[in-house]
């Protein structure tokens, strides 16, 4: 947890932080904020210069963000932005399974479902979270320690640079689970991928590997995190040697069949080690430290403006649509996902939904019961 006292008392500078520590918590679910010394290439800490780490702490729910956690992210990036001793902000999460899978589905289903006004207020906070990342007056690094999916993908793409574990997966979940990727993906992806790949990634809900995303240019680098004695093992589930088959580059695609099954078994038993990932983060932080800070942030924001332009055009109207949708498809999608342990399915019966919609049936309790899976047994 960060100590507020040092800035005004020790340096004589004014305190420009909007909040104290009330939005940070070491207990899950929460957001941890801490400052870590910049390290030189020999690993020696540099006095009085830091990186700010904003860490999502909800690993049992794949670091999905609750309403209170959204507030913590906003406070964390504002703190990093206003702290003159901070060189850059690192956005990451606890554990080795997920960076973030988006909004907390349990909270969506059990509280926001059927409450569009409340969800609209929540979306105001979500938009402020993306704004806080895009508006941070320090470069931002997304350190991806596991899956970056749905809203997690969106807040990750709001960052300036992404470094990833090679076990991570990337993708959207909206159209499959009752929403649309309007928290940034529909704005950012066309800048970061070719248009048709941006389209398919946005709507298909396919999960793409870190290697594929690096090859396509969505992320800067991915590194191995499985260590066996003195050697590093690349993600065994992914083709990591490039070759062409049927006119397509196979590098970065997931293996199939028996190979995929064996790979999953290896990954499940393996212990992860983020040494290489953290070394890459340290390299970037050292590079930033050795640049004029004013020229650095002007250069960063000159690039950010392109993403921010389209984000700003759509964020308000998307807020209203997402709120209204909580009375319809989102209500079904989130409840289906939230009850999967009871029903054995995490999605609705899409065929039945479309049939009833084509017949012009009213969206009522009978309609919903017909498309939601029944409890097992």
C-alpha cells in the first residue's frame, strides 16, 4: 500500500492526489497500489524514482473487476499521474491465470441485471476508468500475467504498451454472453489490427494466443513463463515455429486434437515463473527513465490521441445502449454465465432465442425461461 505522507511533508510539493488510500485494498476483491524503485540494467534500485503498480486483486474470479475495483483503478492511475517521482505506471493482476476477464459476472447477473439505470451509473465509472488510463500523464504498461478477455482486453488495450506471458489468451466475449465490446474494443481494435481481423476478433469471441497477437501487432512482446530447471519452455499449446500451410501462416495458432490435450496437461502441472516478463518490464522502465519526461509524455499522448479520438466519439452513446441492454440480452447472457455450475451451460439456447424473436414473441418471463438452460439433475 502506498504511503501518502512522503510527498507534501518531505519534498514541500503540493499534494495533487484526488483520493487517499480508501479505494485500495490488499484484500480480494480489490486493487493494490504500490511504488517500486526503478532498476538499472544491473538490477540496482535507483533512488527516488519509481514505477507505480496498479494490481487487480481478485484471482479466484479471474481478476474480474467489481464496482469498487473500478474505483481503485481510477484512483491508481490518477495517483501515478500526479506523483512526480513516478516514471511510468504498470497495470497488472494477481496470480498466473488471468490479467482480467472483464466485469464481475456475478455482480452483473445478481445486481445490475434488470437495473439499467444502475448499470448506466456503473458504466460512467467504467468510462472514467478507461479515461484514467488514457489520460495518465505517465506512460502505461500492461503486464499480462494470464488471460486478457472481454473488458480486460479493453482496459488492457487502453494502455500504451503490452508485455505478456506466452500462456495468455486474448479476445472478446460480448456477443456470446449478452453484450457488445463497446468498452474500447470497437474503438481500439481497428487501430491495432487490420480491419477485417479487427472485425472478426471483435465479434467471433474466438480466443487468440499471445504469439498470434504479437505477430499481428496487438501486443509488443510475449515471453515464456514455464521454467524447467535451467531452461524455459514455450507455451506447448501453441505453434511457436512459423510455417505456411494452405497459404496461411500457422505461427501462433493453437494446436488441436491429441497434441492440444497433452499440452493442456503440461500447462496444468507446470509452475510459472515471471522472471523474463518482469525483466522486459524493467527494460522499458529503464528506457523511459532515460528520456526527457516532458518530451516523453508529449510523444506518448500524440499517439494516444488517435485511440482516444474514437473512444471519445462513442463512449457516451455506448454507455446508454449498454445500460438499456441490461433489460434484455445482457440480462439473459450474464445470468446464463452466472448459473453455469447449476445448469452445465454458460450460454443461452441461441436457436430458440432466434426462433421466438422471428415469431415476434414478447420478451417476457416465458421467453426467458425457454432459452435459459435448466438446472442439471
